C-alpha cells in the first residue's frame, strides 16, 4: 500500500521524510528534538485523531484470508497494527509510539501530543524519545526489508494500491516479483510511467479502479476463506 492510502497521504505529506530531522542532529541537539516535537504536535492539531478508514477496515478483513501472505504498508499512521493486523509489515515504521534509543522504553504518542512533559524517557530521565519512523540518515528497518523480500519471493500475485504514485521501494518490489514471472496488479487512478521501470512486461497490469472498488472485489473473491 503506497503512502497515499490513508486520507490521501495527508499524514505522510506532513511528516514526509524530507521534513524530518537528521538523526545525528536529533540525537545530539536538544533544540532539534524540541522543534521536532513542536512540529509533530502541530501535525496532530491539523489532522485530528487518526481513525480507521473504511478501506483500512476492508484491508483488515482481507488480511485474514489464508490466501493472503501479508500486507506491506508504507503508511505511517499505525492504524492497521493498532487494530490487530497479524501479517503486516510497516516498512516506514509508525508514529503511534515513541521509543528511547538508549533503554528501549516506549510510550504512546498521544500521551506526548497531549502533554509535552511526557517527551522524556521515564527510566533515563532524558528527552531522547523518537517515533519509530526513519529520520534522515536512517534506513528502513533491515528486518522489515528482509521480511518483505521473503514475502515477495514466495507470492503468486503482488497487488499494489498506488493511486497516482509509486515509491522507489515499491518499484524495487515490482522488480522482484516481475523477475519471478508472477503477476503484478497496480491499482491506480492514472497511468504511471516511470523511466526507472519498463512497465511493458506481460506480468504487469494497470487497473484503473478506486482502492475501495478493488478491495470490495477482493472481499468477494476471498470472502469464503476469511477465518
Ligand atoms: Zn531510556
């Protein structure tokens, strides 16, 4: 699922990778941390509470089908995980909790958004908490990347909810599945032509449908096997 799956990617835009602090500066400079926290709180003031969308509810339903190997989500809202997704990889992490890189303590983001004084590790007594999304200078989690590759190397179909955008990492996933001669369906609202990838392959189909419509058809297909 591309970054724009939830609320047209509003959260991903407001917290886009380019706007995040550099990890080295974040760790070494208290001002950088405080200014990040200010921006982070502002984002929530702008978008309000995150709520499970009807499309996410559909994803949660389909995820239960035994035919579904798993879901790779590039959205950082954390809603699927909070609502019990079992076969989910959140490749970009999620913002629903902060953690301490020194002792590993974690804390609900909402606590911090509601009260700035919570922006501190309860054990280390330092304000070094960070949400579990990569900052500039940080890569995707290598574990999650490996799990994603494993999924892509054993699936028969890759379905991408792209809308109007494909991230470089999504394109790399298409490569993996395409090399194995398996099927790739790209659900999108407009044609996506990228120099970096030749979409003329027989295995890549563009499906011009809304996410909602395609999810409904998946529910129809896998409805019987939902446990
Ligand atoms: Zn700590």
